[in-house]
């Protein structure tokens, strides 16, 4: 019998909303037993520090550089993750010695695939010392060294979940709506195609925060009171990203929110929600096989306007849209679960990325190990 390892996954995504923690028992292949998960939101001060970190990171030319306040932010971020792990273990009653490894994503502050440059701040050795658990971190870099774009990395976990759903669901497309949205399509043969699909929650979050001071449009309540500005939507969907022959990995800053005054708060939120949904289907046109269903995870699935727009667009193709939660999955913790799964694959030398996911030359493993002792 293949050995199952218990792994904790940590994810802090482009939405800058907090750290998700999830536990898996897995062999890094088909066997996946999902355990508890928890979310640890950032306070306003941490979100502001992260935004400043994104600005400081624009000066980076080499991966090890930490201009401005990035070095201090990296330490603070790592300690926040360590505290999240400690709180998770205390709440669940799990002992550190019963966890084989932590999969640590860190925080992406710069992603320039055209320059083979991606930077996730996060001190793996410090996290290992603080938690007493071995840590696998920096899982994107090796992909880029072998010709990949360093993203997305979650698709191999989506493929394992698709097998759990059963082949009757194929072809199926997992849609993760975070700050940036991405797709993972699994065709009838079980082959994976995956890539970023366009702006997700980031534009809406930035628009709403600029106008109200709130971090996001809870449930899509603001968008529900607005109207779609067609010219605004057309401007975003006319971006070359959607028509390029090569699927590209996105940075949070590749799309910017509208300028103040271009729309009311409500119309802006409504239009950007439609952009999020329409971008998914504009990008899905590049898939080799039309999905029968779209399984939606990530924070964006809580926005009822995005979900309604997606359902309407999918129906035109004879497809359905399903909230991951309704299939017995956890749409909030799926990326954290994926990082746990990837850490186990890294320990076993199994591929994390594939030509059909990141454009890497061949299936390749990755990650750096930091031992607790």
C-alpha cells in the first residue's frame, strides 16, 4: 500500500485577504483524504503592508532581492503563517509531530513570466523552526527554470479531485476565482489543460475599497444594485490577453481598476463582476474540449452576481455552473489543500507542473525543503 503522508497547506493569495490552512492525508497521487481547514484573515494594517510590498516589489530584477520594506514584510508574513499553524493545531488537537510536512506558498509580490521571474516572499527555514515541522516552499521557481510560466500549480490537485468526482463528470473545468482567476480542464481522457483566465476578485476589491473603505463586495451586494456598463466591459475583454495564441500567466497588476468617476460605485462593481465572469468564458474558448460543467471555487463564488453571470454564459454552451461546496468539496480551502498535496508530491519527486499547465518543457517537480531540525 502506498504510504499516506499528513500535510498542512498554507495559501495566501492575490486577494490579500488572509491565510488559509488545510490538512490532507495523501500519497500525492490518487489517494486524497481531506481534513479540517481554517481561515485567518489579515487585519487592515497587514493588508496595507502587503499592498506596499507589491509596490516595493516592482523594483525587483533578481529573485533574491528585497527592496524597500520587503525583508521586514517577509519576516512578518512568515511569523503570521507560523501563528496560523499554531492556532490551527491547537483548535484541531493535532500534534506537530503527527504532521509530515507543510506546503508553504508564501505571498506572490511579483510575477513576470516573460522574464522567467516570480517572487513569493516567505522564509521557509524560519517557518520550519517556528512550527517544528518540515516545510516545502518556493514551488514555482523550478518550473520557470525549465521553460514554464510558474503558474498555475493547482491543476494536478484539481485532476485528483476530478477523479474523485468520477469520470461521468468529464469533461469538467475547475474555476478558481481569487484575485486572478484560473481554469483547470480535464478532458474525457483525463488530460489536463490549465491557465490563468483573467481578472478575478482583485479589480472588484480595489474598486470597492477605493470608494467605501471596505475590503470587498460582500456577497455581490453592491454589484446587485448596479448596471453593466458595456463600454467598460468591452475595454477589458478587448485586452490582447484574451486573443493571444499563447496562454499567459498573469500578475495581479496586469489589469487595473477603472479610474474614479468612470462609473458609480454600483455600476463599477456590477461591470467588473461581469468582466470576471465573461473573462472566464473568453479564456475557456482556448480549451481543447468544451466542458460539460464548471466547478467554481475560491472567494469569487460567494459573489452571487458573478455566479449568476457565469450560469447565464455557460447555458449558452449547454454547460452548467456548480459551486464546489455543493459537490462535497471546500471551495474556500481548495488552494491550501493543493499546497499540502504539492508538498507531498515534491517530497516524492513527482511532477508538480506539466506542458499542458504551465508550458514547461516536460513534467517537472520542484520545491525547496527546509528541515525543522
